[in-house]
C-alpha cells in the first residue's frame, strides 16, 4: 500500500519534497540564506521609507513591514516561505523582495508569522489572512488603493497565498468578497497530505483534519480571484504536479488561472526576479496585475 500516490517510502517523498536534498552542496541552503541577508541589508539602504514592525495582530510575530512606492497606488503583500517551521526566515530576510515592485510603483508589505510547532498550520493561515484584512481595512492610512490589493509568496508562502485567495472574506471578516484582486503563488504546496510521511512531520505535526482544512487543492470554489501560478522549471516532479493540479482545479471551478514555470530556476531562485523590475518574473506579474485592473 503506497504512502501517497505512487510513493512507497519516506525516502522517495523526501527526494520530491525536500529541496535542500536536491542541491549538490549540503550547506547550499545556509549559503543562500547568508546571501539573501546581504541582499536584504543592501535593499534596506535603498528603501529608506520603510515602515517597520506594523502590528496586525496581538502576538509579537504578527508584524509587517511596509515599503511605499506610490500614493494611492496598488499594493502587493508578500508571504515568505520556510516550510511553515523555519524560524531563521523572517521578513527582514526579504527586504529585497520589495525592490523590483517598488521600482514599478507597487507598494509592498512583507509579513511575519509564528511558525510550527509553536503554532499549527491552521494558526499560520489565520495570521496571514488577518494581515491581508488589516491592510485592506487600513488602506487609507497606508495611502494605497484598496481596490488593487494583491498577494504573493513562495514555498510555504505559496501555499499561504492560495489559502488567502480562497478566504471567505464576507462570512469570516465582514469584508467584500473580492478584496484580493489577484494572487501569485510561487513554488507552492497545495495538497498537504504527503507531508505526514516526510521529514517535515515532526516539525509541523499535521493531523488529518488540519490537512483537510489547509489543502487548497480541494477547497477551490467559483468566484475566486485570478491566479498566476509559478514555480522553478528545475524543481521536482511533485512540485510540477502540485502546481499543475492546483491550476486545473482552479480553472475547473470557472476561475481565471495561468501556469508559468520559470526556465533555469530552482526552488530557491524562483523568487530572485523580485529584486529587479526588469526581470521576467516582475514583468510577468506586473502585466498580470494590470490586466486585473481592467
């Protein structure tokens, strides 16, 4: 009896779902974190109007940083990855994400959230949704256009972007149904079932009910925002499959969807283009955003 789909062992699933295992250098991920800390510090010097540690909830990690670019302009909320557990990854590591979008006049929010196992994936999802609601409700204070609010994120942040996109904003928050105008999940995970059988389970401690509540692949309905689903073309077969299957489910419910694998990119480099407005990633996302504005 397979553990998940055609996979019979944890080793097989780990090869598909542990991007670090697919890198030749066992210290490669640590080096990537160090490199991005350097990028973040350089970006901090350039993005001088940063508003740091804006609270969106009651706990200390429910904080966001705001990088303004244009008065009354569109806004993008970025949700970082880290497989829901990696406490090394914080909003301060991702300041460079704002550079390319700011260059194009897009206001950027980068959020933090508490991680597993201190909290559950349910709670992480709730925190991210609360952050989006906070931005929308305070659009006047931030001097952004509430009708041009968008969300993106990578890896676990791609999953959380999808969970934000399926939120019942009317029933749960008393807000308009369409506060999120488009979403850009990158290298996301949309069916959490395989993680029960992988190296991740001791870190995130998923239960069956949590998987059902937090697998956007199976929660899609009609009248949801347009998505541009992207991932690195050099990622594993399962990252390809999850992105394609999630896109198919989105489209099957009558929602607008585009798939865009990024040539030459792996799990880590699939978001590198955010640092430059002229990159293929930024140009693709900016064009999609403009189309949602009519």
